[in-house]
């Protein structure tokens, strides 16, 4: 073999080795692609209704759509605030995003904005493009003031978790024990006078038939405005919106305060009489939300009536016997012809946010924005398509009587499941979908019970919708919050007798203090403008 031939063979051999090497590199990259996914770590509260966030169907679906490996780290129960602060200020933070559950008040929007202004939370306003889901949602709900509600000094520090269901726009409903009504031969009360007679019968005639005087005719709970039953009662005397400083609009469009009107005082006197005669439970103002639930769901049948936004806020959805026990009472007609229900605007809660020290801000934002898409929102609300829900057949009616879009197969309310995050994280479902769920004929279905009640209450909504929200948002000096806190405290003191609502001098002092705070609030708003 000549030298020339040996050189040619060596060249071919080298080429073969090079090709083999390239092939090995290519196939090893493809084979190990799943092992080299970028990992995004999300902190979340443990939820008893979710089996495992890491193995969750929703997590797997998000991973397949975004291309990231999503890992969850659980926040220690009882140390939530300490955990969040340490995470935000740590130089070695490994958390890329935080998801909060719906209704969880670990971190208020004011606290979150304060952290953001201190540079500890990422400002999303400069990270969002025109085509992002968040921007489209902000534009869609612009009429509800979503921009103003979510932004702080031009910055935006969180992704929303917003309930768009029709029932979420009703603040409060009264639920009464229909079993007790039937036992005593009573009708659902329509007026304040009729309510007094019903509650007196509940108190005096042992409707739970256990031979003991253990009945609680009407209970209340300070955990939220919706569970404060006296707010419902006050709406029989004047339009009473505690969510927005008890402001209202008169026929000329001028803002007034219900809490300074004579009709409001008459309502307080009515509530005080219920309290004094043990028709409104003496322990109402110390109940926790959990204690209230335990009382209503007690097999001993102890409670005659309560208020809530949804019946599922108090009665366990997996207890059909107790759900069937309570029926909604329409807004009561007061002695001066007042009959009101409080309309609530869509207001976003904190669904998720990104720490400023996150190592994967772009990727975390991609995941959270994708969770606001319609496809993701359907999973976050109803679970897996074709297994837990399907698109409704034409001709089906929703629980509100409109054309249905969604037919549920499995209901996730108050059950342990591994299909979604049980309300945690960013989520905004289109109103046509949240209100377009078909009824399956089950009378103890929570959605059906709430919808039936809302259809009644919608006829009594007051006129205040937008102006009061604007006033609250311009409250940079904190006078609006001071006004709300002062009014709330005085209402309790008037009902319980700590301050005598019948004393004209005491009432005048309340009016003067209220006026003083309002004047400071209005002056502060003018200065801020």
C-alpha cells in the first residue's frame, strides 16, 4: 500500500469518527432533554383539598405547555409571614414565584405594595407585552377599574386571582333554617317585623326538639362583612355598603354616607333590640370563621339563621343534608319601605407574585401569564376536560337560566383532588364560562343554591358602583381606612350597648367625629390630585 493510499484511508477514518461523535452528541442531547429542563420553583401554602402540587394534573399540563420543570415548595403552616419576609430578603433565595390561595389574607395588597416599593417584589408593569394574557384581561375588565385596583403609583406587583362569577357580585345573603320553620309552622319572613316574630319562636319553642334551650336564633361573625348579619339587617333601613365606607349615591348623583342618616340610626336600634332580647347571639362578636362553620354544621341543629356571600362559605358542600336545611331569605322590607342588597364589583385578589431576587423571573412570569389563558383557567376551575367537565350540548341551561357553556362531570368543591390547585395562583375565568355552568338537577348543588338566591337579590342592588371605589383608591393619607374602622367600631358599640345609640348627645358625637374624618379625607384627596 502506497503512502498516498494510507493517507486517504486515515482521512476517511477520521471523518467517520467525527460523524459518529456528532451523532452521539445529538442523540444524547435528545435523550437527556427532559433532564435539562429549566426548573422554576414556586412557594405555595399546603392545601388539604390538593393531594400534591408537584404531581398535580394542572402542574403536568403547565409543564407540557411551557417547557419548564415546575417544582413546589410548601410554606410552613403558622410561619407564613416569616417565611415570605425571609424569602424576599435572602441573598440565597431559591423561590421564583409565590402562589396564594383564594381568600387567604396572609399578605394584604397594601403590604405587598409596600414590599414592592422597597424593591423586594418585581414590578410587572414593565414586563408585560400587548399580547400577554394579563394585558388582555386588564383591558377586558377596564370598566370595573381593574387598572386602578391593581396598580400602585404606576407599578403592578402581582398577578390577579379574580372571581368573575355572577354570585361574586352579591355581597351578602340571609340563610334561614327551613326545618325549624316547618317544625313551628312558620313562613319565610318578608319584613323586619316578621323576622322578629320568627326569631322569637326560634328562641322560645325548641325547634330542634332536644328539650334544651340551646338554639341560636341568628348568629353573626366578624371574620368578614358578609358574615356580619347586622349589615344585612341595616339594609332594610337604608342602602348599607360596608365594603366602600357605607357611601351611596342619591338621585342627583351626590355622594352621601348611610352611617350618618337617621334611617341608619333606626337600623342600629333595631339590631340593638335583637341583641338585647337574645335573638342575635351574645357570642357573635367573638366567633371565628371556623367556630361559625362548626356551629352551623353541628348535627345537633343549633342555628336558626346566618348570613354569608355563598352558602358554601359556611355550610360544607359535601353535606347535602345540611345544605338542604337552609333556604335563602330575600332582602327584608323595612318599616320605611327600604329593601336593599349590596352589589360588589369584580375585585382581584393576589394570585401570585415574583420576588425581586428570583433567579428565573422571565420564566416565572411566563408560567403565571399562561395561567391566565382561557385554556388554563378552565382547568384551574373545573379540572381535566373530558374527565371532569365538557363543553355543554346546545339547549342546556345554566344555573342562572341562560345558555350553558360548561357541563361539569365531577365537582371539586370541598373534596380532596389532584386535578387543580383548589383556587390558588393566578386565575381569571371569563364571565360567560363562570356563569355558564349547566345545572345537573341536584337541588343541594352549591352553584344551584347560590344562583337561585342571587337571581332574587339582583333585583334589589343599590346604585353605588364606581365612584365609591375611586374615593377609596385615592386615599394616600389613610383617612378612608380610618373612617371605615371608626364606623365599624361604633356600629358594634351601639349594637352591644357600650355606647347608647338612643342618647342624642352620644349620637351627635359620633356624627361630628365622622364628619371630621371625612373632611380630612376629602382635603387629602384634593392635595394628592
